[in-house]
């Protein structure tokens, strides 16, 4: 699996470059507030097929049931990656990894 380069944001950690993205539109379940928002991170230099999927523990801010504001900042994404690496995820292994990282809603 590979992230689309369109709409993704890049960041560097040492000699490696990663990209992260959040789906541009919610799935039906996310729009109904039934599932939580996720974020995907992948190492793109050197390229690795492994994708880190982060459960943000909040509904999408654009859900139809209870819209809210929630911000994801580059520093948070770096922390997510650091936690996954500390848990033992290795992008070069080619295996994906799931991580829970709780965001706080900015406003109800």
C-alpha cells in the first residue's frame, strides 16, 4: 500500500523523509460518527511499503452528527511517529502498524 502524494504533507526525520495524510472525505461510517478519524504515515525516502495507521480517538470534525474543530499539527505527527518507533514499528520491515493517539477536540 502506498499513500497518494497528492494531499499528503512531508517531513524529515534524520536522513529519512515521511509523508502523512488524512482522508480528504469521510467514509460513510465516519460521516455518521460511527468510526473514528485516522491518519496514515509512510516513509517515502527510502521508500517503504509499510504504513503506520493512527487512530486519533475522535470522530472526524466534518461528521454529520456532531461536527467540531480538531487540529492536527506537524509536531503531533512527529510524536506519533516517535511513539510507533518506540513501540517497535520498523518501516523497513514492510509490515504496517496501528497506533492510538488521542486528540482533544478544540471546541464542541
